[in-house]
């Protein structure tokens, strides 16, 4: 797997061989960043269920100012840190946090603010415990903040999650991207 654009273009990402992950497909990542392009430069980006870190590293490559990677698997966190070091990503540009996504959001302080959040859990996951803090406005505190949820096409999400409104739904194969924006 490789980064597709930006200053880290062509960087090869490694995935720990003993951990089962479903990386976001290259074509789907390209589509994701087509729609995020107006928001990405200078953004604080949150990559929940980060896995190899492909999406967050792609965000850094395309101009995000800082990325918080949240991953529950210790081995994947170590591999993610290796991927960041291999790409020459400075410590001031990224942090890797070992935690479940819902636990991380529940413990996030009021000073932790993200402009864009990407949530890509295993498809069998219960999305509700993670989506609730976003809907309540606790995770994306700025108006115009964007949440993107990657999910199986059989999962149906509401067009409105309290202060978030879905403005785009993209389907590629069995995967979908739901784009939400904070309106209030």
C-alpha cells in the first residue's frame, strides 16, 4: 500500500502481518481526499481506528497540520509509528494513541479540537458509541468540522446526527463514505 499524493507520495506503508486489518482501498482514499481537498490544508485531523495509518498519513502528505491516530491494537500502533518514522513525519505533526475509539472520545479534553475526523472501524462494529460524541458536538467543536465514516453499504446512517448533517454519500463496491458537516 502506498500514499497517493502530496509530499509523501509513493511512500510504502507496512501492515503488521499478525493483525487483521481492512485498509481503506486506494481508489476510495483518492475519492475521500477529492472531497476533503478544500478542508485539508492546515487542518487538525483525527484518524479513528487508524490501522496502518494510511488515511492519516495521506492527510499529512496533502497538507494537514497535525494528525491524531487512534488505534486499539498495540502491534498496529507500533507499525503505525514505524510508518510515520519511515516517512520522516516530525513528532510535532502527529501523535499515536492506543485506545478504543469511544473511550478516546469520552476522555478527550475540551482543548482537543479537530477540523476533520475519519472513522473506519471493522464493519461489524457498533458505530453508535463513537457517533454520539460527534452528534453532540463534543468531538468536532468548530462549525464546518467534517466527520467522514467509512462503512459497509448495508449499514444505514441518518442524514442528521444532532449538530451534524450528511452532505455526501459515496459508494464504491461494498464500501461507503458518509460525509457529515457540523452546522451548529
